[in-house]
């Protein structure tokens, strides 16, 4: 930033207890200063420094107002600029609208100016708030102005201290203005699918949806006793919204993995909707995790997904909203507090705001940062019990300077001040007579302290213990859980423990078969498949996977990842070092991993694949003396990273049908470890098979179909005759 000052302002000294801060380099803001320069000195400085921001400060008058520029060439500011133009120009002079429009027409994108006259105290507060935002984070001019303007409204406009001597004017015309267009996030429209697509992502659904809960966050704001009205809450809301917009506009997507849908919402998902858990770092290096759902085309493109998240958060959401459900916000006048660890001992008051959970995590991570000054610009001294570490004594003095006048007026109007909670009378005892609602209503208007002692009837139901709810683990690619007695439809199923202990008698086989067939038929009718639609086809000339060589396959995978923007997965050494993942002291065998998974129905078959017993044993990473634990989860994670999107863009998955019922309906799929055929677990009505969960585990049992059990009966051990291995 290039700061152009007037010579008469160098002798500014604190007056009336207001400390004027120096304009110096700090944080991300590097300042070069010129004092009453000539035209040539100004042009040389602009050409050599090439600043992003140029700040023009008017002279300070005797009546504490800010005057115009008084140095050579200041009468024609647009003529001072040549080919090198800054991004932002801040004119701290009165009646600067015409000059601002001339500078904007010359090609300067953003110009900040004042329409009317203003005091040096109001100008100092806005300037200090603006520069605090710029030095704290890499922010856009639009967002930085919105935050600084909210701080100006919160302390200067609300306290009627924009003009000297408390001049009475319309506050809507006071204050700085911004000339320029708001920034836009480049989100390209979704590509239309081909006419041969049987199903596609519904057009009436949003591109993405973020799942997060709203929480109440308590802020301690520097100031004295004041009324919690719209003039205080609205600027604070706008300022916190601008702060979160700055953090999200400069955020980066670091990692994304597929995740289960939100609880109780899986049935509402349409076909083609996928769910991702996204790890994001904000502009000031705060880390959050978001659960996002959207189309496969959006969720598998890192840059497109990142832009959609920014657009959803910044352009389409009101992040911060004031709440009035706390006792403090219900009172007409807030109760000031003091603490040596908050705002350097200055008085503060409490305000409750409703924000998303991820936003509260961002604010709590930024509060302890001593270099982050954007919270101080809004007067926030504490976030949910965490003190803002960058709050200094001079900050509290400047903010309280604007609250003196309002503080005196409020104390004059407080005829019946509210009683603090620790001084309120206790509830009536049991011997006290219970008054009816009509009497309490009349007496409540005549009570001196504004509180009515009403004894309410005790609710017996509220004293009963809350039953413990067994949360069902959501497995979207398998059948309905058999361990839970109730499903979402309200139907009751027979619990497993209610079965006879002797599983090999003829009387117990019928209920088991009926229960399994009921589970499969219910799932086929009511559960919505979460299998995403195939992505746009790769269009490669690779050979079919069953005859493709490993070198040809790895080259095609590398080209696909580069085409989709996943350059972080490609090592510098190229094909010789691809992939760079190591498993069991060997380079990950992507070729055999992909062949085994697609031959068994693809990744979204879910737990029907025995990853350790059927997949890992066919890979070069497997050893006879292998003792690795968690191999199945490791293979799933590597497959999601390198091959899941590749699988969706190719037609390599074998289309399977149940070898028992000859249908491809949804159900509890299991894969035979001998012949490799697929079957519905509910269609196999042999006794002694156990439960589906015994086979769905990563290290679970190996399923053997009835045909293989009969043909290999004489060759297998006796324990395998009933389906176990």
C-alpha cells in the first residue's frame, strides 16, 4: 500500500483520550509513505512500488473534521495516474464522489470515498478497521470494505459520532462508500447428459448441498451498557458474515473421500447423488470438514467442487443470525462485564449469534491467533469463552471512546434497571399459595422488579428416564440391519435372539428363510440405491480389462487422472514411479486391485467383497507370512483415491445376477470364493449359514455357493459342507 499523507497531519497527538494509530507495515500489509509529494515524486513512487492499494489522506482541520488534499497535483488526481493502476484507491476526503467516479472511469476497479463531511475520529476508526482486515488475511476489497463498514456502523453511526460536535444528519447518507462490482465465483453450468442416458442427476436439485447443524455462539463485544436492538445486532451480523466470506473465498480443498449420507436422510436421496467428506483450509489456515452431497460430475472434480462450495456458502447463505432466546438478549439493556483476561480489562457485553457448526470452528481457531485482527475490528473480545489474543489496550480505548455518549444517555433512561440473575428472588416454596393465571397476569404488571412468581404444575412425564436409543449403523449398500427391531417404515421384525437355540431343526428353518426373503423384498421396494451414475466416459482406446496389459492400464489411469485435474496423484518420475503408494513394503499393485474389484461387481457392491481374502490374495503386495491388520480398509481407501472415478468412467464392471433367483435386484450380495459367482444371501436358505454380517466383515467368512459346496464336498474338510470356510 502507498499512503499519501498531508504534512500538517504529522503532528497528530491523542486528544480527548483517543489514541490515533500509526499507519505502518504489519502482517500482510506493507506500507510505503509519501508526505505531501510533488507530481513527479508520486508518479515515480507508483511506478517503482506498484502498489495494490493507494490511500489519500486529507488534512485535519481545527474543528476535528477532515479536509481536502493540499499538496501539489492533488486537484487533478485522475491525471496523476499513468499506465500502472492500483486495484483499490481509498479517498479519505469529504465530498469525494466526483473524484471517485473519475478514477473508476480511468480503470481503477475499486474506489472507496466519502460523500459528506466527517470527523477525524470516524475516519480513523474506519481506516483502522479496514487496514486490520487487510493485514490479517488475503481478502478481497469488497469483503474487507463490508467488514470495516459494519464496524463503522456498529460504533460510529450507532453512537451518532460520524460528524464532529454530534451534528444531527441523516445517518443513511453518512459514512464511506465503495465504487465497484462485487466479486463472482466462476461456477460453470452443468453439462447436459446425452440422450441415451437412462437416468441423470435431477435438474431441480441444487448442484451441491452442505449438511451442517446451526449452533449458538456467545460473543463478548467491547462496549458499555447499551440496548440490544437492530442498530447493534445488524452491523454485527453483517460484519461476521463478511469475515466468514473472506475465510471461505480464499479457502482450498485439500482432500475428499466418499462418506455415508446424513442419518435418516439416505432414503430421500435420488439416484445419481453422491456424498463426500471434504477437508478444507480457510484463508487464514483454519481447518474444517464439510459433508457435501451432489452429482458425481461435480463431486469428483476437485476444482468444480471447491467453487460450488464457495458459491453455496458465500452467495446463497446468510451464515450469522442474531438470536434472542437467552435471558441477556431479552433484556432491554445489556449487563456490562469486566475481566482482566478479556479486552485488557475493558467492559464488554454478551451477544448470542446462530452460526453453522463449521463457522463456529473457524471462529474458535482464529480467536487465539495473535496476528489475526479482523475480530478486533468488530470489537469482538471473546468467542465462546476463548479470548481474542490480538486485542490490545489501545483498541479498547478507541472503542470505548464512541460509547461514552450513549452510556450516559442509557443510564438516564434506566428508570427500572433489570435485576442481575444473582440478585433475583428464589422461586416460591411449597407453602406459598399458587396463584392462577389471571391473577399472575395482573400482578405481573404491578410488580416492581418485573418478575412474577408462578408455581407451575410438575409434569410427571418429564421425570421419567429417557430411554436409550440404539443408533443403527448405516450401510447404504447392504440390506436392512437384522439387529434392530424397528425400521424407518414402522414395521416390526422378529429379533435374532427370539430364534430357537437349535438352528439345525426343521422348525427353525422356515422363520429364517421368511425373514431373509422379507428383508430382501422390502429393500428392493423401499431402499434407494446410492450407487452414482457413471461419469462422462473417458473415450480411451484401451483394450478390455481382461486382455489389457499392466503397462497399458497404468498409462491410461495416469492420463485419466491428469485429464480430471488430479495432478497431485502423479509422481514426478512418471510411469516408473506410479503409483507412489506403498503397501506391505511394495509399490501398490493397482492393476490386480482394479481387475479383482471390477470382476466382483465394482466398488459400490460394498461389503459383499472380501477385500482381504479375495482381493488382497491376488495382488503382488500379498505375502504368505502376511501379518498386516486392516488391509481391507487400506485397499478401499487406495481404491477410492486412484480407481473409483476411473471405474465410473469405464465399462469394466461385470454385470452380475443372483445365481439362485437369476435377478439383479438390490439385496445382501455375497460372492462365492470358489466360482466367483454372486448371490443374494437371503436366497440361500441352507441351515447354519449364520448372519450376513459374518461375511460382510473385512476379515469375515468366505461364502461358498450351494453348487460349489456339493461338487467339492468330498475334497473339502467336513466343516465346509455347511457353507463355512
